[in-house]
C-alpha cells in the first residue's frame, strides 16, 4: 500500500474545498490547510463567500482557484454579539433548503468538471451529499457542525424547522470521516473522527517590527480589539483605555473617527502578527481568535455571544489553559475596561499543545485522496443522532454526560457537578457553620450546598487562586461577608404527572415535587460593608458620589448552561423616581444582554416584592444560586429558582409570606419580568408541595401580560387552544339564536348560552365537544384569516401572528379530554390498589402523551422512551411476573424533556427503568437521566439562618 501511495504522489491531486458562509474564522483556518496542500503541488478549488484577500494575502499560486458561492448562511446575527435564532433557520431554508435540488445538480456537475479527487467541507452540509451523488469521497474538517448549532434554535423556533436539522445531519452522514479541531463540540453525526492540533496561521513579522509599524512603544500596553463589527450607534472613546494603553481595531468602519489612543487596522492586515505583538485581546470568541490567542499565549478578554453554542467549548478550553477573562456586555459598552485589562495581563496562558493542525490536516487529506481508508467498520451513528439534533443543546444539561465531550470539558464539569449531585458523601455535620435557625432535615443536597459554601469560604480565606479553581467560585468567594448571617432557602423542581399544558384552560393538574432542588443563599449588607467585584467597583465609583445599594448574583454551574456566571446592578435601576419601574421596563432592561437574561428570574423577585408588597430595599443584597434541577428538561427549573430566591430574600428581610402567596408572586416574576407565559402550577408545587405527595390544583389564573410567543411550539398551541375556544363560543351563540331555537327546550338554550360565555375549555364535557362542536373546528387556520373572522382570541398572554398557520382542532381537544383524564386519574387513586387500577392509570397517561403529540408538542426522544416503556410492559417476561410498569407520558410544556412513568413500588420497577435507560443509550448514544424520589417544597423546608464560625471556633 505504501508503494502505491508513493507512486501516486507524483500526480497532482485536485481538491474541492467548501467553506461555510459564517464569519472569517472558517476561511482563515482553511487558508492554512490549503496552503500546505498547494505547497505539495496540488490544486485546490475553494468554494467560499469570503473576500479574495483572505486567501490571496497568504497564498499566491496559480493552483488556487476561488469560486464565489454561498451554500449555507451560518448564524444570522442581530449585531456582533447576538444571534437571531429564528432568522438563522429561515435564512438557511432560503439559502440551502428551497433551492436544494438545483444546488445538488449544479455542484455534482461542477465537481465532475474539475475532476475532484476529494471534497473537503468546513462545514457546508450539502457539500457532503453532492460529493456522494458525484461518486467522490468527502471529509469534513471543523470544530462544530451546524446540526448541533441549529438544534437549540429549533427548540425556540418550533418543530416546523426540525426537518432542517434532520437534513443537515443526513448530509453529514455521507461524509467519510471528520478531522476534528481542538475546542470541539459534540458531533454525533460523524461516524469516525481523527483529531488534529490547533490550526493556526504562522507569523510573518516579529513583535518589534509590528509595533514599530504601528508606532507603539515597547513599554506601551497594547490590546487588539477584534469583534468583526460593532453595535450600531456605539463609538469607541478615549477614556475606555487606562493610561499607558493603546488599542488596535480590527474590522473597524472607514467612516468612523477614532480617538488618538485607538489605531484602525487596514481590512487586509495580517492579524496573527498583530495578535502576537499585543499584550491581550478584547473580542468575541470564534475559532480564529481563540486558536491564535491560544497559540501565541495571548490573554483574551471576551464578551459572551448569545445562542452560538460553539462558544461554550472554546471558552472552557481557553479558561482551562488560563487564557480567558470574561467581560460583561454592559461594561464593554460603557467603557469600564480597566479592571478586565489589568486582570488579563496578570494571566499566564499555558497552552502547550500542537499548533501545526493545518499541516497535519493537509497530510490526512492528501492520503485520503490517494486512497487511504481512515474509516472504521463501526455502525452508523444516525440512530443516536436523532435526539441530539432535535433536543440539541438541551441534551447536555444533565449530569450524565454524552459521548463526544472533550476531556477538558469533563474536567470543568466534574468540578461543578460534584458540588450538588454527589450530596450523599456530605452527610456529616457541616461544622464550619452555626445554624441559628431552621433544620437541613437531613437532605443530602442541602448538606452538599452547605459544604460547598464552606469550601467557597475556605477559598476566600486562602486569598489565592488555585490552578483548578472554578471561575464562579472566585466570584462567590468575594460575595459574602463571611462573619455575617446568611439565609438559605431550598425549592424543588416538579414532575407533571397529569394536566400539564391544560392548566391555562382551567384543568385540574396533578404534580409532585422531585428530589432535585435549587438552593439560594442571600445576605444583606449596608452599602458601606458590601464587597464589590472590581468591575462593579469601577462602575459604581464612576456613577455615584455616595454609596448606594447594589445587587450581586453568582450562579454556580453556569458554564454547563452557557450563560454568564455573575450579574450585578444598582438597585436604584429598579426605581423610577420614588416608584418601582414598570414590568415592561424591567423586561427591556434584562433583554439588553441576553447572556445575562437569566438574572431576571433572580433579580425579578426583588422588583415583584417592591411592586406588589411595597417592600423597600435599602441595603445591598448578595445572592448565590446553586441548582440541581436540570434546565430544559420539563421539570420547572425556573420555578424552583424563583421560589428559592424569593424565599431566601423574604427570610433575610423578615417578610412572612405564606407559600401560596409566594407562589403567586413568583408567577408574576416569570410572566411579567421574564416575559414567559406560564400557569402557576409549577410555582405552587415548588412552594407548597410535600414529599411523596401529589399536589392537585385547578389553575385558573390569568397573568394579564401580553407577550408574543407565536414562534414557539408551546405558544402556538396555546394560541390554537384559545382560537378553538373562541370558535366554540361563537358557534354556541349562533346556535342559541338560530333557526332551530324553537325546537330546543329551555335547558338546551341555557346550556348553549353558558357555552357561548365559556371561560375555560375544561368546563366543556367531552360529549358536548364531540356531539356539537368538533365538526365546526378547522384542523388549522391562518392567523390573518382568524383575525378577520373573529377579531381576537381573547388571550391577554399571547399575540396572534397573522402570517402563522395555527393548529386548532388538536390543541382544542386536548384540554377538554385532559381535564376528564385528570379527574378520572384522581378518582382512581382513591381506589384499592390492583393491576386493573394501575392499568387504567397508565392508559390515561398514554392517552395524554399521544394527545401532546397530536398538538405538535412531542419529540423523537420522549416518544422513544414511551415506546420502550410499552415494550417492557407488554413483554412476555413482564407479563409472566405480573408486570411492574403500566404507563408513561411526556411532561411539562412538551417538545422534549422528561417522561413520567407509573409502576409498582417494587424493586422490579427500578430494574425495568434501568433497562429502559440502557436500551435508550444503546439506540441513541445518550444516557437519559432518571429522576427518582421526592422532597419537600419550600414552605415545608422553611429557611436556614447560618453564620460561619470564626477560625477559633472551627479548630
């Protein structure tokens, strides 16, 4: 074989290299691979939308051919830092889905015309399929794939876009193998992987030469500003930089005038030279900036981008090698740069891995084109892919990590997860704290949280950063005055057993608190005693002549959910004169930086207490959040966070709020401050629930908030439900006044009149729905058609999109039958336990599950889990042992998440659940997290008042 390769090496090869249209980072790394291919004498045709100079400035060769073509669009950005998820999917559909057949035909013809030996994609999906149709081998070279990036967007945009992600994954499956770059995301679409070092462009000039050309003295600190665009209407200002600093600006506008301490680089400047000549970089994390900062050991001050999932993995690797400092967006825009720059130049980046990935990748591509087979005979990963691409980023947010996560990511995760998920090892008394009020009740997660507080306090005592320190811990260590009292509250997530999305239609709902919970620690301090982070201190001193109360929040485990770990604000921002600001103003306030929008769930409790109860907060407040409730799993992590936060704040300020009232206030946080429409069932269960007991409630609470959620599955189904109610009311009104009125008795007319003023669909019996109204309901209706005929749908929470097509019949049917199912379920629970009772309960759950699916709220993952429960239930072995599992259903708002299973309280049930978990893992490559056990709600837990013992007491 080696002899064959050697003989073929005399013949130049032809490569077709497809480059995604998202950003310059892909193009710059492709340049390095292409450069090495051309140095070996091969011909490369690059299909790209990037400007020619990106390639020609580094490669001057007649064997380089550039073809301008956009075959994907990447992520559509509202500005330099924010991705528009729905627009991204719509743009991709316009660019690559609608003209797909034409694209494939064109590319196949072109590939055959240039006689390509190998197709390389970074990371254009359709290129892999075109290569397969042309009979040419293909390879991808990337650190992420678009199925993974778009998967989270589908969760937001709705199932109508799911086919895009499925098609992308299918296209990638035609790729022979993946050349995987460091800092990679999980990419289950690829069957085989070869890892290479960082792909980095080399240097052309020395540090001294570059600084001389820029006119920057050696003793001057230099930061390179690299954002690829700036927010509209925002300008760089001289005072942004500390004395003794200068800034070189990449990609700046030719029309803008720059302050004297800022230097605009030409658009075709060779940025690796400037990066290596700088003292630190300020920008957003993309592969190009990340790899060159790592390679040249340049500290990187980064501002988080929203909804671009690649960033999390690059960021964790950057910080793993001590190269990153996060700047919050507000401080970027207001020019509070000094504390971040000073922190950055104290870092000592220590990446010592390879940087010759371009050369290594080129060698692999050459050998592949010559016939070498890098692929294994492992089975195709298409089956395990389905959940990854439908649930996307959400699937990572559990404690059992999926395959394909980098080692350095697992290291980071183990430090975070270990604090809360391994609680059983911390059952010993936490001697560092004196408990002045309350009882931990022996709850393992509460003991673990107290242990984590002790560890954070010990880190504060050491006053030094350790190599394995988690960044949130550093912020948390400086959060509290450890000698003062701290108040701790706990609130669990919840399991929706039955009722779910029918809550807003007035249905009875059955819920149970789960074992997993959120802990929140709160301390109030006089502003003169409040510890301030350096960036907050700089901003606070600039804005206030006298001390004013502030709010500081640290969220432990934030990196696992791709959000900013800290948040701070002046509490005066919640005031408009002497009154609290409006909820609408608060939503706009938190929407300014989507990466910190999570803080609205926490800080929003303060505004609600100010608005609804007239509470006046004169002291600063420090809040530490640690949640063991997985996000995006349909178990109400947001309600647990709101309830725990408000409970802790109330305790710290001496407020006695009954659990029911607290739940209603927390619903206002989610509906009014966050702007996410919800019933109150989740907050009620988290606040009022009892361990191992079902909580039954009727949720007939109108939030009164107008909020457009027409693009999401949950919102669309809700709108369809209210449309159906409006049609039923209109139909009933017409029948009560119609030509057949004389044929009806008085009771019949009264019944129609009642239905003409129907408040909740749950009050319509199924037989009336089937007998009178089902034929009057359309399957679907366009928003504009409904508005023209019925004016509005009488829901103050949602807004109809005139251009959207809404399902009506299935969403209307669901609450009518769901309320009947819940009432039957509740009645059956009081019956004697028997196989017949359990079978009936299980059947009600199955019916609910399929009703969710009919509404468009199902998912491939949850459907598969329910199928596995049925397979187990109806297996011969199960029947011979009298069975242990009887039913299952999707929970919460649907579209993925969690499945609730009913079975006997018997060891065999646990064995079957574990077998289902194993089968699902084998089929999909993902190991589902099993929720088991229950715990008390916040009301039953109460609160802890603790004080850290002094050093003498602890010895």
